[in-house]
């Protein structure tokens, strides 16, 4: 009877905290974000310049970001469509109880897990859909019947974004093909893409079976001593994501792997081994998402690293940064001038059952980009990039190495690419062969040090 009473107290406490957090985290989308028409905006490797009528105009500051980005566009509408198409994962409430606890919400503690989910989701979108894909309904969210997204709310958010620009401009929307073979081919492609769009979101559902949902991530975290309700730093989340991808059983996910850098070092042969572990070179290779936990300074972020962070977010294979500011985790996806563009997980939404056919998609897409000064960024973060092939990884490592060597005034780069295996440098054996533990003993020591340095999340 005593245990039952304790359980009831925990449930009541959980419901009270859920109500408080729902009120506390319901305002995140109601602040206005201002964008300038006079500076380019970068979003995960794409460049948008709202000022120019000429799509090919480059930034006027003489920077070399045009060489790194995949597209320069002059359309505000195209930027909005691109941003809204990214998958947004936030606090949720009233989802199935987390095993070993009375919690049915991650409000107040799960923000770094959410930003990690967003980074992984972007990697999977690149893998299955490509960077050019955008959600056809991205600009139609005002017609949603979802209780989380009323038409008036979205219209106000859209109007706020457009009004924040210093001049008006008529949006140019490409017409859909209307008839004939081209229309049929377009329909087949869109149907296939939408199926993957839904499937990717379903992998992040807040239910125990979802491969990358909160329930599974919490279970992986337990092997490193974490439990539901604890705070998670960017480095710990990187390793949890690696383990989650390793243990995913969906056949569609067998072509993707995750590598986490050791002590700010990417061992190229370890990465390539992961890509080729499915059997030989060529057709048997896997795509890889490389995660690099780093610190951008000591107690505060060193502004000397600003140009490097900009460079990373300008790369076509960038999948974003798990970071934030002290006490809050954000998913950084772009920048304008010296401000970072991010998606904020600190917004409490209701549970969505992703197992239902045609579950509502609107709450998984954010209509309102946020900006934050780079100076406010917490130094602890995890950088991510995606490489479809071994050749892509080799190209990416060369490009990022050049950027590391040229963009920072620091004597030593943030991280390095080293040829060979980690074992060649007397490190522990590759995590590829770990079976029983989430982390090797060496990894646990490194993570303990990282955890002591990382910020506590509210």
C-alpha cells in the first residue's frame, strides 16, 4: 500500500508539473524575430539574399561562403518554405509513461534530447529526400485544423516574419504541373517523398516502439547512468544517437550509421570502416552522420570561432549543431550576420500518435525561425554533417580541414581529421564492436569530463 501511495503522489506531481510547464513553455513562438534584407541568410548549406532581384548575387562582404553553399536565392518565400520543411521536435506532454518513472512529459529537462533528434532527423532527410526537398504544404499550415496550430496563430506568425523584413516583395510560387505525363511523374515522386516524410517523423514519435523517440533514447541513456528527468549534454546525446541508430531494426535504416569523434579527433579509417561494415566497398557502403562534440572556448564562447561556425552551417552536408545558450538547448541550423538561426524545442505540445494513418504533421514543422547572437552561445556543442559515400566523407574532411586551418585565430583547431584508426594511436578499440555497454571505459571517462563542463538544462 505504501508503494502504491508513493506512485499516486508521483503521478499527481507529474500532472502538476505538466500543467506548469505547459503554461511556462507556451510562449516561445510569440516573440518576433527580425531579419535584414541587406545581408545573406544561410540555412543548412543554402544561401538566401532577400535584397537582390538577381538569384546569383553574392554576399557583399567578400566572404567565400558562396563557394560552400549550394544555392543563392532572392526569394523570401523560398526561405520560409525551406525553413518550415525542417523537422521540428519539441517538448510533449501526455505521452505514454516513460519506463521506470511516472513522467509523461519531457518539459523542463528533455530539450537537448530534442535538439539531438532534430539534428538526426535532418541527416535522415538528406539521406532519403535530399537537400532540395521541401514540404509541399509548408506554406499552407494556416489551413490546418490541428489544435496546436490554429489558422490565426500561423497567419500572425507568418505576417510577423514578413513584416520583420525592411521592404515588401511579392512571393513567387512555382506552379505545379497540371496534366500529362509530367504531372503523373510529379505525383509519383511527391507521393514517394511524402511517404518518407511521414516515416522519418514516425521514427521520432513519443512512444516506446519509435526507433529514435524519447522512450528509446532514455533507455540508451540509462546505460550511461542517465534516467528520465536528468539533464543531458550535447556530447552524451551524440553517443546516445549513435547507439540508437546502431540498434534500429527498420530495414530502411540499415543504410545509415553514426560516428562520434573521440577527443575532438575524427579517425578517418574508423569512419570508413563504419561505412563499409555492411560488406565491402561500392554498393555495400553506408551513409554516415559524423558527430563532433566540441567546446568553443572556456567559460564563454570564444568569438574567434564565429567564422568557423558560419562556415560549417554553410556546407551542403551540414545537418546542424546541437547547442544552445546557458540553461537552454537549441538546434542551430543557419545564421545571418553574427546571429545564429535556430529551432527552439522549449514549446510544450500535446502527444501525437504517429502510429495512426495520416497523423497530423503540422506540429512537427516550425513556422517561426529564431535568431540569437553568437556571443550568447554556450561553448559546449556537437557539430554534425552527413556523407552519403566514402568519397563524400573524404571530400568533406578535406574541406572542413581547410576551414579549420583558415577560420580560427586559435593556435589549435577545434577538432582534427587524422588518417588511420583510433587503435593506431593507443586508444580503446572502436565502438563498432561494443555489444553490452553504451560507452567504452575510455568514452565514459571522456563523457564524465564533458558532463562536468556542460551546462545544466532547465
